[in-house]
C-alpha cells in the first residue's frame, strides 16, 4: 500500500501491479481492516483494482462494504483508461496487462 501511495510519481504503477500480483496468500479479514483504516482513496482504489485484476482468490472474501472508496473520479495519468468500477483512470499499459 505504501508503494501505491508513492505512485505514479515515485513508483511505477506497472511495478506496483507486479508486486500485488505476487500477494497470493493474504488474509481477507486483515486486508479488509487495512483498507478500512487507510486514509488514501487513491491507495484503496488502486489496491482493489489491482487485486481484482490479478484475480486473487482472497479478493472475493473481502468485505468491501466496510471500505469507503469515496466519490468522484481520480485521474492518475493523462490519457489513461477509465475503470468505472473503481472510479480511476490508469495507464493504458496497466489496463492491457
């Protein structure tokens, strides 16, 4: 989540995705708590988008009702691809992975 906080200015979003892709053994209750207590809407939206995109088995067990992803769109990069489910625009390269 710290890497996502630093993206895209100090951390590449593709690299962040590859890190999240490797998180195959997370506990849904712990992840739900971390997301619930996270103050950054950008981090929460990116984490959920990337975990969903990576098709992790634990993702389906997250209690997303407890996670506030805010309102309004977030544009992370110019000319990005809009992801309506998470209200964010991500780089085309990431959307096509």
